[in-house]
């Protein structure tokens, strides 16, 4: 009877051990499949960033910034995916280490992308929650650490293979920085703001070129649209000056300011101009603080003539 009990106990222990090994094998293989899928994405990201750093000088500012933002958008997913792999706890805490290194790489890449944007004076809203002083060195170090830790499950149930991470972009930036990009003419910041359209109310009557002939109204309202032709956020000051030709005095001088986003536009509406029949004026519209893009204007001058009373 005692012998039978021992045999049953040994069988149960053996079966329990076998079940435990089977469970660990399944956990290890599941982790490896998901971790390798994330590493594949990280390495593809690394390759695209390397290409952008080494060849992005041929792009214009808007396209380069769009690609930089596309890369940044991927990083939040890495954090979530790596955090979900922390349980169940595997041998040698390999999944915990994988999560830790992934979070460090996310911060490193976020900092690196932000540094590139600042070097090129690009508008950049994305930022790391915490920034590090030398992101390229950190990315290289995390890659080296993972490429040691990734062998932790080789002798565990399932004998899984965890893939290596690459750091080609970090190596390139560590050696070259953003020098190639800074030398690019197409990426260089050239500030340009110009007058895109001018409107007046009431609408002008037919008249000779360069003259706005208006009905004999008692007030006139201007509207001026300015455009930021550069991929950059910049402050813009607009000035309207109206000089009455009848008495050669300054009837109105007004300055208004705003900040235009990249390739953005803004409509200025100065205060209403009080007028009188038969009055004439020289209206000067001017954007201050930036030059115009090729073929466009920062200053426009208009001769304003009011019709005599009773003449339509």
C-alpha cells in the first residue's frame, strides 16, 4: 500500500513538472513572438531614421518635418507594447529588462528627433516626457545591453531566439550629428511673409489701373490677408497707413500683430476708415519684419478716390 502511494505521488509530481515545463515553454514562445515583432518595428524605424539623417538633405522643410513627425508618432506604441509583455514574469526577468530598455529607447529617440527639429528650426510640438543629454549614446548603449540579454531564454523551455536591435541611426548621429542636414539649401530656414490679398468694402467701381474708385460712402473697411511662405512659426506685424492727399496729413496709421504657423495665413481687419465724398488718399499696406517670397510683395500701395456726392 505504501509503495502504491509513493508511485502515485511520483506520477503526480512528474505530471505536474511536465505541465509546468509546458506552460513555461508556451509563455517563452509567446513572449518571443511578440518581442521579436516589436524589435522588427524598432529596426525598421532605425533604418528609416538613418535614411532620413543621411539623405534627407534632398527634401524640402515641409516634407522632412512630416517624415520626422511620422517617426515620432510610432514611439508611443512601443511603450505600450513593451509594458504589456512584463507579465507573466519569465526566467532571468528578461521581459522586465526588455520593457525597461524599450522605454529608454523611446525616450532616446524622442529626444533625438526633437534635437534634429531644433537644429533645423522646425516647428516641433512632440517632446519626450524626460529628455537625456546624449540620446545617440544612450540608444547605442541600450542596443548593446539588449544584444547581451536576449540570450537569456536560449536554455529555457522552448529554446527561443530573441532578435537583436540595431542602432544604425544612433551611430550615424553620434558621428555626424545633423551636419549633412544643416548644409542642405532646401532645409535651410528662409523667412518669407507676403501680402496675398487685399479687399475693400464697399466694392470699388470701375476705374483706371492702380485706382480704387469708391461710392461716396462715409466709411471704408479694409481686409488684408498675409501668408507665411516658410515652414516655420514666426511673428508677423502688419501696418496700414492712410495719407489724405487733400490736406497731406496722416489720417490713419495702425499696427497689428500675430504669429503665423508654418505655411499659414491670417486676415487682418484694420479699424474702419472714415471718409467723405470727393476725398482722395494714398493707402500703404506693409508687412514688417520679413521679406517676401520670390515674385511676391510685402508692401502694396493703393490710390483711393471717393466719388463726388450723388455720382455713382
